[in-house]
């Protein structure tokens, strides 16, 4: 008996590979993917623009799954559970891990990038990377817990309560960051995007949206991953303001260091999530404070992953593309 796993063998080259069924070891679970999201980082891998991978890459990190079995010395109560995957694999020993900042572990690997991900008929993951999905959340919502946790972490780096906030980029992360900032009591939240269709989507979520302009804010979240957007974020700060960089950059970038110095700006990077962020993302979803379903523009069966990548590359038409097992379409 063999299974199948998707591989990005090289830039612009996808293939389904046959493999022996994976076997969970101690502390691990065998999982069946129920819903898997495609994100901008997956597209960077496909296009050869991701700076931190080596090919072949086995994608799939935004995941809702069901536990099929567990390995030795592992709690059997996990079997049958629907879960969201936290795909970070860490050493647990370095100073960053010891301080709780395991998102910047010195030996960090991420399932779907440096370790095999979930675009497969079955996959293995450590049970300590699994989060049970509350009753009432759908598989699609479960797959979007991962990007929502990214947004929760980013907003948590710069307290927004009572402050004027701008979010540059109305993609998945930008729209989630904006919703989290609103839930956390920002005085105002504006989504900035040049595309009218993206602005309409933001407005459908109750978020004011506008094209790029000259306004300034106390906190600006860069959620695009481009030099132009980062420059706009710096220029869009009040003196003493903060820029949080949540976008993923595929190219070296120049910034206006003179303004950072002269205006005493704070420039923060935001990577993934830590222990509090997944439970908080699940809470926000379960309580309806963040909506993720309107972000899904395309759905494909899991085995039609190449078509899903092609759709996701049409960035002006696609926002969140989700792969589903056939019985879940």
C-alpha cells in the first residue's frame, strides 16, 4: 500500500510522489488532512522566491486534520480528534525556546517548508503541535487558525488599544490583522490596498478601507512583503510611531533609515506565533470576533493541488485557496 504526497521539486515544478504510509513514533500522531490552505509563502516556494528552503519542499502548513492513530507512549485520547496543526518544530533548548519565544528558535523548522507538510493523503506530526478544534468550527475555519495565529502574534507585539492603526495590504494576513486589532480595542483601523476588489472585501468585514494616501497613524502593520509597502508604512507613521513587519519578503529591501532615526520610530519584525497565540486565535474564532470564511475565494479537492496553485497565482482574483478532501467539498 502506498500513499501520495505533493512535492515542489524545484521552482515552478509540482509533482505527486508515491510513498510508504507514514508511521507515527513516540509522541506523534498520524493525521488525515481535512482542509489545507495555500498562502503567500507557499507561492514564494513555488516561484523560487522563498529565502529559507531547499528543494524538494513538501508543502502544507495551514491545516485542519483528523487524528487517525498515535504512536507508542502517546495518549490514545487523541484518536478521532479534529485538530489544527501548529507547524513549528523547535529544539526546546536554545535561549529563545527557554524564554518562550520558540518562534525564533535557533534550530527552527516549519512543516511545509523545512520539514514535510500536510499536502498528502496522510502525514505525521508531534501531538504537542496539535490544538483541538472546538465544536462548531468547520474544517475550513480550522485550516485558517494558523494564519489567524500569525495575526494575533503580530498585533500582540504593539499594543493597539486606543491607538490609530493602519494595515497595509488586504490579503489574508492583512484582513486578519485588521480584525484582531479591532477586537483588541484600537481607536480606529484602516485597511490600505490599491485594489478596489480587496478594499470591498475589507469593507464587507466592517473594516474601513482606502487606497494608498498621505495619512499618518500611530501603529502601521506591513502585511504585503514588498519594499514599496514597507516604505509606505514608515512614511505613514506619526513621529514616535511603530511599524510591525508581518509580510514575507523574497528580495533584499531598502528602507528610509533616516526617518526611523529622526522620527524615533520603532520597527518590529513578527514571525509566526508562540504558545498563547493558537489558543487566542481559537477563542476569537469561536466567539465570532474574527471572520475567516469570507476570505476563501477558491476550493479544490486535495488531489487537484496543481490547479489550486495555478488559481492562487492569480493574485488579483484569488485571496485564500483551500484544498479539501473530496468528502469535505
